C-alpha cells in the first residue's frame, strides 16, 4: 500500500470515529489481544467471538522513512467490527515487534497491523473455541538481553534443521490443564491437573539424568492457553514435546494407557478424546481436521509416531512388577491442538483413567508416578538413540 492510500485509510477511520458511524449489523467483535515474547519468537493472538475469515494473504511492507513508518505486516479479517477499541494500538517493544494496531479498514472488515523491529518469517493460524487468530513472528531480536527466559541457550539464533536431521537435546514437558481448568475429575475428586503436574515434576530429573535439557510449560497450578504452551516450546527450541494427560470414561471398568501423535483421523474414540482435551464438542473436531490438512505436518508426523510408539512400549513393558499389568490401549492418531501448534516431534500420553478405581488409587501413589516417569524417560531415550541411528544411516 502506498503512503497516500495508507493515510487515506487512517483518515477514514478517524472520520468514522468523529462522525459516530453506526456499526453494521451481523458483525463479530474483537474480545482480546494477547502476546508472548521470547528470545527469537513473538506470538500475537487476536481473540474473537465468531469464526474468522482472512480476506487475503498477510502482506509484508518495507519501512517507509519518508512517512516515518516501520517495516510491518498486515492482514484483513472479514466480518469483524473493532470500531475505535484498538485504534491507539498496543505497545510491545520487545526488540522484535514495536506493537500491534487494529483498525476498522472497511465497514465490514478490520485490519491487523504488526509494526516490526526485526523480521525473518511469520506463520498464521486460525483456531476455534474460542475463535482466534494466531500470528507468529520469528527473527533475530534486537535488545533480546532485556527478555527473561529460564536457562537460555548461549548460542546465536539460527534456522533449525529438519526434525530428522537435528540432535535431540531439549524435551518440553507439558503438564496438561491447570489453574481454572481442572481437566478430568475422577474417583474421590482426583483432578487431572494435579496428577499431570506431579508426573511432570517427577519426569524432569529422570530426563536430566539421561542428559536431556528439560523445559516445563508450567511449574505450578496455573492456567495456560494452548497457544502459550506451544509458544514456550518453540521459544525454548525444543526437540521433543511431551504433553501429559489423564483419561476418563463413562464406564468405570475402562483402564489403561494410550499415546497419541498428530495426524488426521476419523476414529470415533480418537475424536472423543481429542474433543475432551481440546475443550470442544465432539462435532466440532471435523473443522479442526480441515485446518490440520492445510498445515505442514508431514515433516514431523513420522518422527512423532516413532516417539509415541517408543514411550507407549516402555510404559507397558517396563513398569515394575508391583504395578503390572498395564493395559495397552495402543498408539493412536488424533487431532490435538497442542500437538499441531508444535513444529517438533510430539506425543500426548494418557497415562491412566481417573474414573477407574484401581488406576485412580495408583495415580495417587507417588511411587507409581515415579515409576511411570522413569519409563517415559526410557522411551524418550530409546527414541533419541533410534533417531541418531537413522540420521547416521541417511534414512528419513
């Protein structure tokens, strides 16, 4: 867009605001704008109250010194009204993004503008429940020393090798649910969020003992959105993403362990579990699968399958005698948000059923959680060894 056309759009917005033009009927609203800043990565989320339609591809504009405009990205969203709510914009100033501006570009569409300080590439995803637009901006960050990140790597930020070609050093552990989201509730009021956090804490030293660097998405009982969980994983430059969950079922006799990796799948049971973990109705998983089809999951899908098989195998076969037998429910494919937002080999482990009395009793036992953590770590280590063998042989 030329400086003249940009000035005209701004003038139109101001005129609408001054004249008090009424809002057209039938439009959705912007309900929130959030962002997270990490050393080489910033995520901006625009939350809406209706599904979003992107009118065209994201446009990248160079800096315009004469008009005093920075380098920027922008895109238009159809069917949304923002009025003057974000006309002044949100300052970020994290060395990668200067800020975010949202304005009413036409009577029926808004324009989202990211003013850039540094830029290498971007990614755009639309999600539902709640409806939102996710904008990921990557690049070498100016002034990165002002950001705080636990245990940062002392290295320059470089483009990453494909998943099958890089060494496996960092494991991101994602304790499912947390805070106001308890997850499944089981026998005696046992809450999924409490068990996953205990298991995540137990798993960390077992992985560290095997030479892995470990990053936890949460260290306490706090709520994290799925976007933030995966933003943490991406920012930490994780090599493996493990999401820990507990299962539930209407029939209390159902028990066992199952592990998921990302893929499109219409299996009835997979859709039910995916809906529960994503916090949506089962009928709403089909649109999610259509989103999945547009994402480039092929690079990590095979590696995720190998990771899931390795972890599942070690849990089922390697638990101490006093905790056997472990019902093997298998490795399955499922459309989980938390997996497709991650660009690294990922698996979601459902380590038991809170609604089964015997398993709920075990899941309250710290010794059982320690044994489970040990076997998950063994599975991750075996996956790493297998990956190194494949890489050295040139296999994909």
